[in-house]
């Protein structure tokens, strides 16, 4: 099996995932993923696709992540890993789909409009 390349996105974060068979090492931007994502919730989210498909420790993941915050980056990596697992074995697709791991979260920051200080906030109205 050669390297599988997928992309995961969330908000403004983009994760490029390179996966191949190995011992279960996950390296993010040159660091171990537990060092990069210090919050246990994010670590669990990243390992979720492997837990659902029961493939934990069978694949090495190398990822580069750019943009956004920590949670957006963790969710982008989770989507990238899930997509890579589907490429490895298409039989994983129903399992991952059932857990909503193949759904790209479309929520983005709304753009700022002219004549307003923010997207929806208005300048203070003065009657007189």
C-alpha cells in the first residue's frame, strides 16, 4: 500500500493528511499529535475514526495543518483521517457515515457588511 493523500477542512483550517500502513504514529506539523493537541477532547476526536473502524495502531498518519484555531484544526484532521480510511477500505464508509465523520461542517464566519461594525451588529442609533 502506498501513501494515501486526503484533505479535511473546518472553518478556515485545512489539514493535508498522508496515511500509510505502520504502527499508529500520528505526526502533525512535525510534532506528535499529543504534543500538538494538548486538550484530551481534541486527541479523542482525532482518534475517533480509528476507534469506529477498529484500525487503531495499524496506520501511520503525517499531517500538515494550516489556518484557524485548535478545535477547527482537530476537526479538519478528523475529517481527513476518515476520508483516508474510506480510500483504504470502502467498507468503512457506512460505519464512518453513521458516526457523521464524513460530513464536512459548512459553518463559516459570516462576512462583515459595510455600514456596520460587524456582520450583524449595527452602529448605535441616535434619534436626536
